[in-house]
C-alpha cells in the first residue's frame, strides 16, 4: 500500500497548531521513554513504518487469499506491540483515537469481506493518522527538549478551575480514544469519573456565571454522552458529542477566567 | 461555663505563648474571629495535605497566606480527601510523618486520622473561637455546610414540606437524590447514628420507591428548579449558587428540625506535628478575613463567631441541626453496606 507522504507535512502543521494546548496526564502503565521523546524518535519512526508494513502485508494477504488468511484480529496486537503507542497516547489523545478508528476500520472492512478498494480506503485513513501522530510526537519532543512540557505524571491533579476544565477536556479526548478502542465500558467509566471528580468541583462556580451552560453540560455528561456510547454509534458520532462539549467547556473557561479576575482578595 | 473555661484557658501562659498580646486581648474580648492583623507572622516550613475542595478557592486562601508571610514555605500535597487520610494513617504505621497539617473537605476523614491517635491537641484559645457545638480538642472545623431540602417554589410552599426527614417518604412528594454522592452518604451515616440501623434501612427502602436518581447534588437542585421533582436532598450552597446565577430560579430552601436532614457538616483541619507553626497556620484559616472570603465566594458557613453567613442562608441560630460529633461520620462502611443491602447503591 502506498504511503501518503504528501499528507505528512500537512499533518505536522496541523499538529503544531494543536499541540501547545495538549499535555495529557497518563494513567495505566506507560514506559519512562515518554519523558525522553527525543532519544526515541528513531525508534518511533521505525515502529510506525513497521506497523504500516504489517498492515500492508495483511491487506495484500486479504486481496490474494481472503479474509480468513488475513487474520484481521492481529491489527490490535500489532499496534499494542509498539512503544510509539504510549508516546502518542500521552501527548496527543485526539490522534490516538483516530489511529484506533483506523485500525478498526481496516479490521471491520476485512471481516465484512468488502471489496479491496474499500479496505485500501480505510488503510489510507489509518496511515494518515499514524504519520500525523509521528509528527505530533516529534513536535512534542522539541517542546520537551526546551522544557516546555511537564513530566508525564500519574497522580497530579489540577489546582485551579481553569486547569480543571483543561483536564476535563483532555479526559473527554480519552473517552473518544477508549471508544475507538472498542472499550465502551471504560469510556463510560471515564465520563462518570470525570464528572464526579473534576467537573462537579467547578460547576458550582460556573453556575453563578451561566446557569444554562451548566444545565447543558450536566445533560451532556449524564445523558447525551453516555447514550452516544451505549448506542454503539460510530466513533465520529461520539467525537461529535465530545467536540460540542469541549466547545462549551471553552466558553466555561472564559467565564471562570473573567470571574476569577474580578474576585475579591482574601486579605 | 464554656466562656469561663475559655478565659481560664487564656490565662494559662503556655496556651498564649504563640500569640501576641493584642491577639490575646482580642480573643478575650470577643471569643470570636480575629483579624489576620492580630496574628503572628508565619516563619518556617510546613507540609499540608489538602483534600480537594471548593474549585480553587482553598488554593486562593493558601496563596494569600503564603504571600502575606514571605518567610513561610508551604508544601502542598493534594488528593482525594479520603485517600489522603488513609495515606496519613499508613505513613504513621510505617513510622513516617510527611504531613504537618491535614485540611480535609469532610470531617469523616478527620475522624479517621483522629481515631488513629495522630492529631495533636489544639490550644483552647483556638478551639474557643469556634461556635458552640463545633469545638473539638484535636481538630478544628473550618467552614460548614448544611443539609437542606431544596423545593420548587412554583409547586410548593415551605409549609407543605415535612419538618421531619423521616416523614418524607410518606409525604406524597416526588424527590430527587444522589445516593452515590459523598455528602449524601455522610447524611445517611448521621441518620444511622441518630435513628438506628433498622429505621434508616426502612427509610432508604421507602425512599428508593419515590426517589429519582441524579449523579450529583447540583443536578438534584437543577432538577428541582425545572420542576422535574418537587423536592430534593442537597447541601445548601448549590441552591445559593444557582440563585446567584439565575435570580428568578424557582427554588428555595427548606429545613427539617433536629434530625439528619439538617445536619451541619464541616471541612476540618488538624495538626500532625508539634510546635507553634502548625497551630498558627490553623489560626489563619479561622480569621475573619478567611472565614468571610469562604462565606462570600464559596457560600460556606463560617463557624467562627462574628462572621456573617453567606447571603440567602438563614443564620445557624434559626436552624436546629442535630447534635453530632462530626468525627463519627468517619464510620462510613456500615452506611455503604446498608445502602447496598437495600438496593440503593
């Protein structure tokens, strides 16, 4: 399959525009390599090429010998075998979600025994996501070298309402990622946990600023998003709900920033 | 008697050692909140374990204290209150003490640490500043919150709401609640301690037939305001904050009398290490300025005399909360077992 180099530059540019705002805190087991991205860029690049090669072989096998011989279930093992997996998960969750979406796109097209042109189309989307992800990690490595990224931590919590809302937005990206990984229960659990442990702590202050906005977000957290997940719609459907919530959270951030600037001093 | 004891305590030089004379005089005169200007400057280094609280406002208080005391370094470890309490106990068992002070959003966690024998006794002049019913030897409440029954003013008037929480299931009203919410569970713990296991289990069963579940208590208050339910269970500040953002909101507060339905719970602080610095740090949280700030900005109830309650809340003197040692609310396990056994959780 043909690697889409022409998309790489575009992906890097897109990533550069978005990366400054994203610094995910990881949970679960991640390697220390994520705090030394620059040293591992060579390995990550090899891994991306390896993943693309393995998927390409799988699709060629499908074209030549059919779905059973292609062993489509291996797409997950292939992706989970590489360290690059954690590098992108901890640095840019939206693309991480797209990779999972691409992996399942290939797998499901093969399982459904679709024409090989359809499988290629899914493969192309996956490759775009992988190159975009590598671009994002390279940029993150530059930021990390300049000391602009915090060390990836597993326990630190946000200390201000604005930081809390940023964390909420990042966790919503993880909801999409987990849904794309077809881990619906985990995605739902992140929604509930994010609501109870993060959003709930700032919504009291927010409701003083815009009661209607809180009402909408309450519904999004407790009805709309869980329903979108349990309804087994497409990843794009869930991403749509999350994007809408993130736009509302940006409005919330502006409101709280303004309120905080007007707040009286303690002493 | 309390006041006489308090003045006697003030007379003890050992208890006044860390306070300047002006502060001692101010205390003797008011037995209420001091101004920050009356306190000695903080010097040295402390480690505070801080249970996550009111959306950044506690952080504002801590920053202000640091700014006011340039020779004071405050190291803060933040986390979920219950987890920090468990950490403190575990560290003590391992022979380690990393925290000098523990500020918890609920008194149950304070009880856990206190029961482990780790809290230092606080001076009587400090605890004497607190309102009656909130004076404890080994810890200090900081601010309070009261359990309320928010009700829809378009559908009901206050006199249609029972003044006994135990009567609610038979009231015919539709009720919103958030059983998974920590404050609600503390309220059930209080009911268990006041009314007994059996009566609480029956109350929960009856309520389960009428109650509509919500994830959090702000959600309960908003549902009441929309008229989705007639009445709900929630801490007072959600209603006050909703009304601040939506002054025509159709919701007001009702209170039961002398039962768990109007329990006043509190955030609290305790000192884990000896010396003047942890105690004087606690004094800053009880100042008129900090208490007023948390009342006006976080709608929390000041527990030190002479500071006005948040706007929209009747004074504590007009409400009749039950008498309760708040540290007993640490006994959460039987509550969760009970709630699970009747199918509420």
